[in-house]
C-alpha cells in the first residue's frame, strides 16, 4: 500500500505531500490543475523513464519520494534481502531528477539502478489511464491476467525452473561437443609434440658434446697443423723437448748419486719427464686420429639443428625439452582418462525435457480450464457495465518456433509454458470477436480494463490500482455504475482514482482536491484532503460548474448519501 507521496520541484508542483489511506482515494480538480502530474511522479518512483522537462522551471532538480507499506508483501521483502537492502515493513523509494534528464534512485536509503527500482515496485502499483490502455491491448500481458485468475503462479514457477534446467542440460551438451573437438585437437597436438621429442632420444648435456665435436670436425686442418708442429717439437726432432728433458734427468740423477741433496730435484725431473712422455703419446694418438670427416660433420650439424629446433619450440635447453615431454605425457594421460560421455549428457537432457514437458502440459491444462471461467467472469462484468451483448473470449494458441527450438506437442516450450494468450472482444451480440487492439472505442476499452480488474481485484498481491481518468467519454447512469465497480475493487486493494465525474468521486474513502494557485509570479499546484463539508462543495462544483446553487448542493448531498448507503 502507498502510504505517502512527497514531491518537490516537479512541473508546477513546488512542494507537496500526499498521505493516502486504504480503500478508495479520489483526486479531483479543474482541468490543468496538475492531477496527472501526481501520476507522472508516481511513475518516476516506479522506475519510469526520466525526462528533464519535468523539473520545475528555475529548479536544478526534482525529487519524488514514495513510502510503501510492504509488511504483508513477502516477495518484495525477499527481493530486498537478495539485494542486501534492509527488509523492513516500510519501503522508501526516492528518485532525484536533474534538469538535464539524469536521475538517481534510492531504495531505503541505498543507491539503486532504475532497473532494480522497476523490478522491486512492479507488483506495488498498476496504473491505467485513458492514454495507456496498451496494458490491455498488449497480448503480452494477457497471460499474466489468466495465470493470476487460475492461481497457477507456483506451477508457472515450476515450469520456469524446469525450462532453466533443460537449457542448462542443452548448454552442457553443447559445451561437451565443443570440448570434444578442442580435446581431440589438443590430444593430436600433444601426441605430435611428444612423439617429436621422444623420437629425438635426447641425452642430458648432449648439445654441449655436439658443439664440441662440431668445432673439432670443422677445424681438422688447423688441428693437424698445430698438433703436428707440437709433436715435432716435443718428440720428433733430434733436439726435441722430450729428448732434451731425458738428458737433463739422467745427468741430475747421476749427480744425486754423488750428492743426496739433489735427490728431490732428480725425482721431480723424472716425474716431469714421465708426464711429458704420457702427453707425447696422447698427442700422438690424437694426431693419428685427426682426419677430415665430412659425413660425420654433416651428421653432427644435422643433430645440432634438430636440438636447436626443439629448444626453440619447447625450452631453451635440452633439460627444458625433456621436462616438457614429461608435462605432455601427464596431460595426455589426464585427457585420455576423462569419463564423461555424450551418452550421459544426452540422457540428462532427455530427463530434463521430460520433466519440463510434464509440468508444462499440466500448466496448459490448468490454463485451459481457467480460460473458460475467466471469459465468463469478464463477460459478466462487462454486462454490469452496460455492455450486455459483449463477450470476451480467452484464446490460447501454441507458441511457434523454428526447428532448432524445443517443442512439446507441437508447441515451442518457453519459460512461461507452451502457449500465448490473447483476449478477444465481441462488443455486441452477433459480432465477431476481435483483438482488443482493434477496438476503436476508448469507452469500451476503459470498461474492458475495469472489468478485468474487477475480476482480478482479490487475487494476487494487494498492490495499488491507479485509474487516471479512465472514465473519459462516460457519463450519466453508467458513471454511477463505474463508480460502484471501482468502489468494489477498493474493498480488496488500495485504489487511487483521478476523475472528473461526481458519480465516481462520491464513493471516495479519502477525497483530495488538486488546485492551481498563483504565488507572486509563479503558478503552483497544491493538493489538500477535503473534509465532509468540503467534499460536498467539490461534488456540487463538479455537478454545476462555476456557479454552485442550492440545487447543486442538494444534488451533491443526495449523491453522497446514496454512495454511503451503497458502501454500507
């Protein structure tokens, strides 16, 4: 229930506070006094589109604040908790609109987006106006009307959950198919890489050995020249180093026989001669093995090129390449050990489809049973609203889709079920039922909307209905009938009705008058709640226009007495 609406600097409203009560709240006033501005303000706090031109001339920003009593609305309280907002018995929504069109929204003091605002307040208020019958002419809303009447909200939620489960199963299967292709490609890549590395049969440090061998084979001529000269000097020439050292060693050994102090020198020389002799023999062997080997050089260079290529691809060293091979084999083992199969996921998808189809068929059956009763109930209400020959038809048709979408019994499955719903109206007996969007008469649409809301008044959350001059084009006895219907709706939920008709205004539980006043150089709109006497004067004004006479006051008094008698 909307408890209070505060407005500042909006259009011609300077500052205004409207405290509403339960039952029927009526707003009346002269044309242009600003009644519809209140509806615009309400639309803003309900998440409606912001428009900079709504800001009062000279003001930097407009502000609208609404206080809702949500103590009995479990859905709104749960939504608040989910958003991390204090879920109290009162919901305070504030919208600040700048002159440039930007706006900020606050819910219980916390900043919120326009989308969050609209979602939170969706069930709190339902606005109907002479310019906004699209709620009824839009077939997209008819399914909600039927489900509210059928009382299948829980079943519809089950269908939504089952549909979500099915979509998840379909996505998992699609992801699996994608992973299969990716997995096979990955296995092919890793297998190829592992085979390439394994076929190379790398040894630790092999690249260093090959570099040394390659250097030796590339420089055979230089090695032959250098080692040949060294061999000549070391042991080939008559005056070679080895023969000279041998001669020196013999002489010192002979001297040591005569002088024991030379024994250590002789020993060192003998050791040096022995080492030099070993070096000479090794140099000779090396020299004998040195020869040009172009084939060996080619093989060594090819091996080095292979190792270089592997190191570029898989690491900077032979050890890194060997480590990458271990990683490849481990990942291949993991990929080959995966046990999830297409058959398992296909079975899960089939189970999800069966579950969704079952609850969707159950929902369809409930809707079809309720459609006949709803059509009869609305038609009866239309009869009481002066459209005795009118008939409403609630038409259910299967949802259409292409071959790629899931179908149940020939209908496309959606989160809302298997069918679309549309209300058709035959305005007069014998006429063909047509879509409401093709009904030209605003009066007929107004009464059709009122009939629907009369039927649904005591169903669903007890949100507020707003009727903004839906009585346009109606008068006389029909106006009184509509007033009684609105009064009947107000027995089940809060109603805010903006009207020009005294036959409707007399049923008010709270009557407010909107007036335009001039203060200084500015025109402002004000609202005040009328006392019993003031209400009688306002009804008389609505009956008689500018000149209020004793007769119009008497007529107003009579209308009020009759309305109270009906209410009692």
